[in-house]
């Protein structure tokens, strides 16, 4: 009976105690600026981390460094205490938090928005995640593009402000309930990602397999969080220095990820250049990359480094970036497991050292052969979204939380909750 009562209490619909908005000043009528300047000096009862009473002006100082703003000859107004309406007009990108406004001023300001819900492009809820997800279920059903969670790793380290030493059955129930609620919010092309370490990686993967299906798994990302230094050096056996990001698609066939790129030096193995790329493949002529670069610079190849000096590498990087579809490398062809037609095409290409042969593949990109070797293009190494020759495609990337079909808008609503502790 006690457990049933606790469950009913936990599932009882909770009350929103307070709601506030973050609004950029360009969306606030200038007629409110004088009142906002006065309100910006009103302290909250809550203290900042340094035990200083919070005000809107001090928050702007901390977040945006407005104390450095100075007046100018063009009539711009500098920072002052209190702030002035002219200063606000000159700095309309500042974000106003309605928590600092009195009730009357806040209500009059919000009334200027024709539809505050449509104007809101972000929602932040302070409260237990189970209750917050329940609150979102009806409004955002199947609209969320991405979900990221950071659950307790269950390592027993209670140095955190939350419990981190659940029994495995409780941990499973805790995570499963919340992932189930999050799933109901997700759009068809959405993803869910979770940070975790090896302590509960297996159990979390089991939950996600059951909720989303094993075929919807996305690549597991390993994140290095430490090094084998200090006390870890004397620990026996393998040392834990990594965490993981485990991700799933709601429907892998409908999902499209974002590529990310890491910066490296130019790959000098791509040392060949297609001179007349715009012609048909069988008429392509190839030369060395340096010959093509020297021609573009109108400099003798042997004098490139001397004349360009320290700018040599940056200039050749620019040249490769602008011509990535023409810069290639000849590599040995791996014939293991390939069809007879392709083997024959490689053999035929080996009979000519100056004519490129195109091998068409249905459903795949064509292969270009020369002298029995394969041409690989620098543009493919860079990826479709980057033509910077120092950027190379890296591992799997995930999306930041966003609503499906969201439109640019201004206010960010901040409901604040007072919720009972979880019976778990």
C-alpha cells in the first residue's frame, strides 16, 4: 500500500510554479526601455556563485561584458550605472530575462507578442526529467529532432549532486521509463544519444536495442577523458580513461547525420593534377600537382619555395582547395572479392599509361583507372561539406537538440518546478 501511494504521488500531475522568458531587446518595444533600465538594478533573492546579489545588469556584465562598452563620436552611449534607454537601443542583441522584471512589467511586455507560443523557439524546464518529459508529451509529440541524455553512470561515486549508486534493477527502471517517454517525443528522422562509461554500457545498449531496435544503432563514439598519469600509473591492469557516446536513430532509413571534420596537414600523397578535367575522361591529361601549382603562380617550379617563402604551404593549400576535384592520387587496386568485369577493366587500363578508363557501377560512384591503378580524388577525402584542404572527415557527429520544422523566433520560456524526490 505504501508503494502504491508513493507511485500515485509520483505520477500525480505537477504544478508549474513560475514561468519566465528570455527575449532579445530587438523584439522589445523601445517604450519599455526606461522601465527595463530601472528593473535591471533590482536584485533577486537568489545569490550568484560569488554570493553577490544578482541583477539583470550584473548578469549582462558577466555574460556579455557590457562594462567595456564606451561611447563614440557617432553618438553611441557607453556603459553606465544605472543603464540608459539609449544604451539598450544601441545593444539590441542583449537577452532580457523576465525573472528580473516585476509582475506588472512582465505581463505588459508579454502582451505585446501576438502569439507568444509561436514566437518561442526554445524551452528550458528546471525539474525532474521524468516529470518534465511528461509535461512535454502532448505539446511536442513526435516533433523533437534530437535527444541527448547524461544519466548516472552508476559508478558509486556520490560526489555528484545526484545519486550514483543505484541497484541495477532500479537503474534499469529509471532509465527505461525516461527513454520510453523521450521516444514518444521523437520525430521519424530523430536521434537519441547518451553519454555513458563501461560500467553500464551493456545495460544501456540493451534498453536502447529494445526501445529502438538493434538495426537503428548508430556508430559508437569513444571519448578520451583522461590519461595514464598520476595514481593511474600504479593501478594494476588496464586503466579506464574513456567514456562513450551511444546513439540510435528513430528510423535509420529516414536519418541523415551531420559530418564533422578535423584539421590536419595537407596530404602530400595527392600529388597528381588533371589538367583538362572538363573534357571527357578518355581525353584527360595528367601532370604533377607542383607543375600545375607553378603554372597557376606563373613561377618556375624550382623557384616556388624561394619566391613564396613562408606563404608557400598556405598558397598550395588554397590551390588544392579550389581544385580538389582535379587533385588525385594513384593507388594499387584491391582485386579481392571483385567481379570479373572489374578485373578485366583493371587489366585493360594496365595496357595504357596515358589514357584514363572509367568503370561505371550501378548504385555506386564510378571508378577511374590508369595504368592498372585507381584514381582517388582529394574532394572525396575532404567530404561533401568541406572544401578546405586542411579539414578531413572525422567520426560520427550528432545533432544538437532542436524541434522539427522549427522557425527562427526569440523568447525562451523557463518554467520552474517544485517536484518531490523520486521514490527510486
